[in-house]
């Protein structure tokens, strides 16, 4: 839709978890966290980087 691509290693990891929505969500949260930390370490304002993570809807098991 927006023209963004998914890195091949992330895509492969998602494919391996395709039968488990919970595992896909877990991987997504980990990936978003790693990206946010990279942004913060690169100088992005912490509030902006963490705003997207705060909006994730995570349901307890």
C-alpha cells in the first residue's frame, strides 16, 4: 500500500510463525523495540520513538 518493504530476514521469521498469531505479535513487538532503541541511540527524541510502541495493542495471554 505505502510502498514500504519488509527486510528479508524479518519476513522469513514472520513466515516461520505464520501459524501462531501470538508469536507473530511477539516478534513484531521485539522488532519495533529494537528499531526504537536504534532511533534513540541515533539521536531521535525518545518521546517520538516510543509513541508508536505505546500505541501497540497487546492482549494478555
